[in-house]
C-alpha cells in the first residue's frame, strides 16, 4: 500500500552503466527527501546519494562523485540514480529510503535511522 520499490539493478562489466529507479506508491514522494543506500556483503550499509524533496539540492559520497547522478521526477513519483563508469566496489544491494522533510541536503544526507519508508532493495553486481 505505502511503499517504495526499486528497480533497474543487474550485472554489468566495469565501466558500464545502470539506472536505478525508486517509485513510491500510496503517498506523494514530492514531500520526501530520498537517499540511496547500498550494502555490500560483510560491510555496513552506507549512504550513497540523496536529493531534497524538491530536487534543488543533492549530495554524494566521495567514492561516487562524478560517476553517479541522482535526480527526481515528482510528477512520476520517482527518484533515479544514474550510475556511470561502474566499478567492482560499487557491487551491493541498493536501497532507497524516503524521509518526510523539506530541507537541503547539501551538507549531508540523513542517517539511516531517520526514514519513514524503505524499499526492498535491488542487486547491483559489477564484475569482469
């Protein structure tokens, strides 16, 4: 009913690209900041990128800057993560999470404990 669903994951060679989608149902995503998290086997979940509710500000973890782009189309209730020049260390399960907040994210994304909704995750595998 009220949920986020990720899609677009898959297997790709190093240097390849994927675009992940996070679509909300049952609520209007326009009011929510959205963060993409990922978790690799044996590692802690980390914030990758986030975008403010209106899309005016974005933030990225250093390891993906210049390669990943987060964007949103609020009329489609969807947030995207465009991933270019993928590396093996990008491998993991990618989750989107939404927080009902209208604040810039330029100074950093909200921590994982503070989200209202989480998606089920989509697997991204980068290998040669």
